[in-house]
């Protein structure tokens, strides 16, 4: 609807009365002098020449005066409007930047050269743990905020010499005493004489970022050492397999009561100890191929109580706090047991004068907020096994190195050095979990092991073959082993126990043997790590010619995690090197009888 006509009429209705009043005012002003003179001298003619002249000049001067006043009033009105507009804009700008200042998640501050906050936003009080900005303004920066008071003077000299700081990492202390790492960017403010009056800047909390960087460096360092450890363990396990095998064969030939049997017992003990060491190296390396199955961690810990008491020994009391019901994870029970035992041994070492150890299990749910506060964690449901001691505790520097192999926290050189915590780290990581450590000097330590929960059901325990005769009955086995000493030993042991064995040193040779014998084998016995095509792919190819052929895979180490997962998915039986003859014969008999 067009309202322009109405608007024009309204405007005209407002202007005409104002013009009429202005005309009346002009006439009155023009004749003001004459009217005043007429009042005091009624006998004088009103329209004579003198009155007209006086009225004219009076009106003229009055009009000039009023015109000037009107012009000034108009200019003043415009200036006032401009001032109000500028004031409003400035107020809006101030409100905008004050809002930004108040709501910023980064700390914005103004500090004095003497070491006080002149102004700081609420984010500063929140991060540093103070109840209000006013409380924060009362603190002395050097003494109360800087973790190392001398840093204040160092950074003060730096900013005054170059005029600014850019992304400077500073360790500060919260009101609670907790460390926080901030990145500071600031500039110096001087008066006209060049005297420093204040420092204006911003701080950003980078504590989590630095923790994640340390976690990444720790992971890379552990992976590097783990790769080396795995490579060493691979070769060493082959040697141990040969040592143990020939020791068993020699023991079978040694006369009863012979001193030779004593010598062989010592060889077996040393080989077992070396085998345990390589096993821990492999667990630490995270490349240790292990069977994963659903298990109740709560039940596992309950069954360990007797061993834990024995390890703790005199002077150390042990208590447990186990959740009611089950806590199911998919894992390797033997490795998790070893991890908990290592944690208990570490706790005992931290209490040379005695103390208390608490082993606790609980089911926890980690949300995104909690996960963001703990590097290495992620959301989900987990079983947490914690071991708490009342020992000497650790400082920050020690806590950052405890998972390094052979690192010792003991004053006594060599004591508590070893692979215990490194193995724990490797095992938990292998189970897609993580380790949290809480400790302070004199306050003891708590190690929390987080394992992801599983919805799978716990499988019933398998029943071993009960037959006392584990010897073979002429079954034909294809043995694929690249280490010649191990291959010859295994061939000899199996042949002496009733099996027919045909050996191959690599996959290509195995194919040739398989083809030459027209696949007439009852079982494939292969190392996983082979030159060229590995044992897993070899088995798959052979199965394409003879499906359902029983498979036994062995390895001292494998760095191909995908192959190991494939082994688990297919359900192939696996033995870890160094294997011993009774276990080998037991496994072969179970596999062969499962086909009957």
C-alpha cells in the first residue's frame, strides 16, 4: 500500500503552522520598538517615519540575532547528535571487546612490571584454580604463579629487550600446586618517556598438547626398542628351541642317577630362564603373537591372590577390592596375569620398609570429556585393574621414564631394573588398552590398567587329550622351517616319536614337496616367519588344494600383525617358540584326533 501521499500531507500540515508562527514573530519583532514607544508615548503617531525606521532596524537586528542563535543551535544539535552516535558506537565497541575479553577461553591479561595482574579475564581464574579475578589480582606472579620464580625475571628481561614474546612456553602453578604449561604471547607497553608501564598479552593452556607429544615420543621410542627386541627374540628363540630340544633328547638317553642328568637339569633351568626373558621381550615389543579369548578378569585376579601374597612377602600386607559379578575382556590370560604380577613386584620394590598393596578391579565408562584429559585413552566401557602401594612414590621426571626397559627408580643400582613395567605397557597396549599412573614423592603410586570390555561369552575350558601315549602312528607331516638347526632337531624328535616328517626351508620348497607327494599329508607344521611367502599364506595356498588339512603354526616373533589376526580368525593352532617336546606332541595329537 502506497502511503507517500499521506506522508506528504502530514508533512505539509506540520510545516504551514510553523511558517505562520514565524511570520507573526517577524512582524512582532519588526514593530517591537514602535509598539513599546506607543505604549509610553500614546500621543505620537504610530506610522510616522521615525517609528518605521526604528522598527525596521530593531526587527533586522532581532532577526540577525535569532538567525545566529538558530544556526548555532542547529550546529550544536548536529554536534550533539554526532557525539551521541560516536559515544554509542564506542560503547558498542567496548561492549563487544569486553564480551570477547570476558568469554574468551584463552587467558587475556595486563600485568605490571612489579608482578601483579592489572586485569585478567575469567578464563585466567578458571584455568589457574582461583575463585575470582579479584583473588587472582592479589597474587604475586613470580612467587605464586611461576613454577620456577626465576623464570619471571628471565622472561621479563626478554620481553623488555625485544618488545614482545611469541608463543613462549612457560610452566606455571595453579593455586592447588598442580603444574600447567601455557603458551604466552605478549608485548610491552611504555609511556612517552619510554618507561615500561605494563605487559599486554594472551596465554593458552597447552598442557594436554605437551602430554600428547610426550605420549607420542614415548610410543615411538617404545616401538623402536620393541622392534629391536622382537628381532633379537626371534633369533634367540630359535637357538633356545634347539637347546631345549637336544637337552630333552639327551635327558632321555642319560642313565638314571648319572651326573650327566644333573648337568642337563642345569641346562634346562638356564634355558627356561632365557625363554622367560625372551617372552617378556616379545610382550614388551607388542608383536608377541598370542591367543585372545573372552575371559573374566575379575576371576583371574581372584585366582592370583595367593601368588600376590607370596610375592609381597613379609612386611607387606595385601588386600583386594574386586567388583561383584564378571568383567569380560578379550585377551590373553597368561599375559594379563604376568602384567599384574609385574605390577605387584614393582609395588613391593617401592616399599623397602614394608607397606600395603591394594589390588582393585572395577568396570568404568569413559566418555569423550574424560578421554580428552588422558592421552592414549578413548571413549568406551573398560575393565580397570589397579595396583596401589604406599611406597616412596615418584616425581614427574621418573614417572615419564618408568616404562623404559631396564630403567630403575632405585637408589641401589640394579635393584628394580628390568622389563617388568615395560612388559606391562606392551601387554596392555597389545590389548588395545592404556596405563594411567598417579604418583607423588612420599605418597605412593597407583597403576591403572584399562582393558576394553567384550560382549563375547567366556568359552568353556578345553579338555586335553588324556591318552598317556602321545607318540605318532606313522602320520605324515610337512614341516616348513627356515632355521636349519631347528628343522633338523624337529625332524629328529618327531621321527623318534612315530611320525613321518618331510622338511622344507621355505614356501617354494614346501610347494614342491607338497606337489611331489600329491598332498598326501596328515598335517602342516610351519613357522610363520619364512623367507619369501610367509607361513600363513603358504597354508592358505595348500588349503586350496586340500581343504581341512590340520595346521600347526609356530613362531619366535612376527612383526606382521595382520597375519597373526588372520591366524586367530581361522582358528589355527599356534605354539610359541621355544616349544618343548611334551607340549609339541600333545598339540599334534589333539589336532590329529580332532579329524577322526
